[in-house]
């Protein structure tokens, strides 16, 4: 579990799931990397591939913290979002090299941890 996550991002689970699924289409087929840029109440998801194609999704989210950038394997994030049967999801972040904890926004019945990747 991440130690002392000091940044919390909250968003609709379906909204995130759809955005990650769209970005996954243009992610590198081998590494499946997507980059997240988190800023004041905004999440930007980008993905690109060796054919120079690029996807960019900008979402309104609940986030009040310092700006940060972090990369993930989109398949792992989608696995977690598909496993969570909830309306809102909470991401607990620390920094760009630490794991993220993803949980149901309404209860802490289950918590999922996803490690970041360098992009």
C-alpha cells in the first residue's frame, strides 16, 4: 500500500473507464503506457504509439493539490476500474514514482494498488 499519499483525485468511475479505454486504442501495443497530467480539478490522459498517433483526453475531476505527471500501463488501470462496481472512484497519489491506490469513492471495502511506469 502507498505510504502517506498526500494527493486525492476523485472522479466518476464510468467517466474514467471510458477515457482510459479511448486512450488505450492509441497506446503502444507492447507497453500499453498512458501518461496522466493532474492539475487543479483537471486530469489530462495522453497516449501515443510508434506510428506517431496521439490520443488526448481532458476530464473535469475533483483534485486540489500540486500538479504532477505519472505514467501507467492502461491495461492495469482498466482492470481495476472494471473490478470496481461504483459510481465514484478515488485515486490516492504521492508522486510520479510511487504506486497509486485506487478505491471506491463511497467505501473503503477494497483498495487496489497500481505501480507507475516510466514513459
